[in-house]
C-alpha cells in the first residue's frame, strides 16, 4: 500500500476496508492500518457493486477476460457464479463512483485489491490472482485519480 503520510483531503475508500459489511458474502475487510493512516482525511466510503444495484450478499463475480479496462471498452464481461452477466451493474457502479469522486473533489482512492470492481493491480479469475484492474479502479485511473490498492 502506497500513499501519503498525512491527508488533509477527501479520498474515496472501498467501504469494506472501513468495516462496512458490503462484500459479496456480506462480510467486510476492515483494514485498521489504513483507517489509522487516513484518520486525518475526509473519507468517502463506497461500494461500486452496491452503487451498481447489486444486493449484499450476492454471488461472487469475475471479469471473463482481460480486466476492467477491457470491460469499459466493451471487450470483456463480468459474470457471476450463477453465470448471470452483471457487466451493466459493474459499469454503472464504476460511473457512480466516479460521479461521487467528482462531486466531492476526491483526487485519490484506496481500493480493495483482487476485486472485479476495486482491484488496482490484481483481480481474481477462476480462483487465481492475476494482473489486472477492476472496473471501477480502471475508470478512476482513466479519469486521472491517483488509485492505491490495499
């Protein structure tokens, strides 16, 4: 995890990293070190998958090929474990995340690695970690936000 030592600004954070039980299985991934690191920041907790209209809990999903950049270019899809195409939900959630980042003037985001939405450098496919970005992370990076994987 990279980032600044002090943080007098607004930052987007994957809600699960702040203890919100919004992951696909209804759990969180509370990261106390991150919370401490960002204690002086204005935190905007977001779950792109929820913003895209998916429930919690929900079936786990993965990007079928490529990564989030490919999904945004309509070259890949996001499919859940029940074989339902949830690409639209992931794209809508990414755009809602970006919209909120713009409204709040956030310039940085701290996102959960290995997620099909939030993975910055790593996502999962068929149970294995691979190099790649999730859909929301890709969109935020395209729009010039500084995005850190946690």
